[in-house]
């Protein structure tokens, strides 16, 4: 299946440096979303086996936390090098189980590797601080300590990058990890485990487990030895993770949840640039991205010209299976996503929206859906109100900046927003007034290892990437050293 490095295709879980199967022989089939063929089967572990993974991580933590930072970083940098060395195999495996076009998968592998390199190097510069004393004869300061065992629960839309963005930060600072990937895309996670072993990770530092989703989540999050939980997924499940964590006592929780990204095109924007950016911001990963442009607001003076050119650009996108040359848009991930997409477009059509491109299941069949442009969207339509994890795009007009800011902010979500504008006063007004944690201006690409990725409101807690990416996995320890024989403070 992977002729370059077939050992990367693993169908067992990874725990304490060993490959394990289910005690009950329970397995789940993993399908290629392009044709629903079965790629392979992976074990669904029992609760006791998942607890055993935490046992292994806890044992490993007692020694890993004391490994000098330079050595921890060196192991991570070997992992980074191996990920890039096997880029083509990892990208092929990712496309096979997730369905995204091969070029996008290559981009994700590079993106994933960048987090490993970033955190490996940035951890060398992490330090506490000396605090000017207010206590006679004392020395005050802080240390950065690893929180402990970290449970990492990741989604199917970015099955490699969402793991490395969490795991590299946790492992670099001295935590050990138990990863629970999505059962739809387990093979990418297991390939990372194989490469972690080749890189020299000690047993128990990086574990990958699968199990019935709710049971696995609750088992990990409720274990009192798990001191940090990092979850990426839906807002609904994020709420369940928070509840489970609260019931287990107080622990660190980071959540990267859903989005309902506005994309604002102001009257002074460059129209051609806005169309190009909108296509990229909406249709990457077939629209199955929490940062995807979800509601496109266009100044009325540009509206008809924009939707005409935007629809033409969307019609030019090539839909197909991941390994076909020149494909821009792949299939939806599963039947439920496909059915929801069909229902949302039908709802918009029934409520008076114009379908300017696409609007129906693709001729390829299966879970392919035509890239779609829905003009004249409005509140009350599902494509406007809901997060559309699909290649369907809702567009509407606005008249004033106050109006578009109010409409953009009228959502429980607060992850990403996009602005296309040229006037600097307009740009900064929108950047400041939009209730979203990340705002991209005149471009699609805005994420990366050095930046603090995360959301406001129902889009999450905490940040991943950048120096802030260590925070979910660290504790700040304050110390006060008294009686050091220092001169007492002179009396004023």
C-alpha cells in the first residue's frame, strides 16, 4: 500500500513502545471516502487498555520530565527529520484515509513537521524569571514545570497536523502523551507513532489509542493522572470534554472548537484578489475546515460583480479522488456529512437563494458534492446560520461597516475571520471590532507554527502554536528563597 516505506502502515495501537491489539478482537473498518473501499481495520481498545496507556505515560513522565532540554529537543528534531523524509508516504496515507487532494496532503505534512521543529527549538529558550524581591534577604523567581500526562484528542480533517501541534509542545516541555485520533483517520496517527519510535522516543512518551469515542474520551479525561487535556473538534463534544474534566477535578483543558468564519469584502477591495482569496479560504480540505470562510459578506457596490466572478472561479475547480492529477476538491468525509450538505442546499433553494454554481451531488457519485455558490443567503437559512463543513459557499450583500460587523459577530463562534480591503483605517477598524481571535487580511494563509492559533467564545479556550502553545502543558512554579545571608534592606 505504501511501497516506499510500507512499515508506516500500522493497524495496531501503540502503547509503552509496543504495538497492541484489542483484548476482545473488536475492530473498526477504515474507509477511503473517495470510493468507500475498506483500507484496513484498527482495534477498538477496552477501557482497561486505555487506562494501561495512561499507566505507561505516567511511568515515562517520572523520567522524561528530568531529561535535559537539549536531549528532548534532539529527539523531536529527529522526529521532524523523519516526517519530512517520508513526506510522500505520509501524504499518500493521509489522502487515502481522509480524501483530500494529494497536494493538500503534502502541504499538511510539511505544516505538521513545522510544529515539531518549532517547539523543539523554542523549548530551548523557555525559562522562568527572577522577580525583584520585596522580602528582606530573599531571592524570588519562577520555574516552568511540565504539567504531567497529557491526553490529546484530535479530529479527522487534519489528522497529522493536529497531533504534532499538540504533541510537540507537550513532549518538548517534558510531558508525556496519550493520543486518541479520530477512528475515521487512524493510520496517519499510527504512522507518526512508528516514526516516533524510530526517532528514539522512550517507551510511554508518545502513545496512540483507539476505542469507542465517548468511552475513550471519558476514560482519558476522567483519569486523575491526566493533568492536561487538549481537544480539537466540535463545540458540542468540547462541552462534553469540559464536563468530564470538571467531574475529575481541576486540570488544564485546551479546546479548539468550531467556527463560523465571516469573509468581508469592502467597497475599496481589489475585486480579483477578493475572489481568489475567497476561493482558497472556502474550498481547501473540501470546505471541511473550522477556519473555512462560512459567510461571505460583500459590499453592495461590488456584490453582483463579485458573485459572477466568484461563481465562475468555483465552477473551474476540479473535483475528484485525491490521487487524480489537478484535483482541487475531494469528497466529503462520510455519509452523514454528505446528507447534511444536500439538506442545507435544499433549504437555501426553498427559501429563495440563488444557486450560481453547483448545487447538487457530483456526477462522480458517492460522497462527492459539487463546489457550490449560494447567493442572497440570509439569516434563517441553514447555510448562513450553521457551520458548513462542506464545499458550499453562502454569499450576501451589506451596506455599511456597522451592519457587516454586527452580522459577522452575530454567532456563538469566534475562531477566524477574513477581510479583503485596501484602506488601512477600514482594515484596522474591522480587525479591532470583529469578535474573532484570528483575522486574516487580503490573504488565505495565516496559520503556522509561530502564531497563537485558537478561538474566542464557543470556538475554544487556550492557544496552540507560538510561545503560547506551551501554556496548556506547563505549570508556573514560584519560589521564595529566604535566609540567604543577603544584606537586609536599608531603612529609608
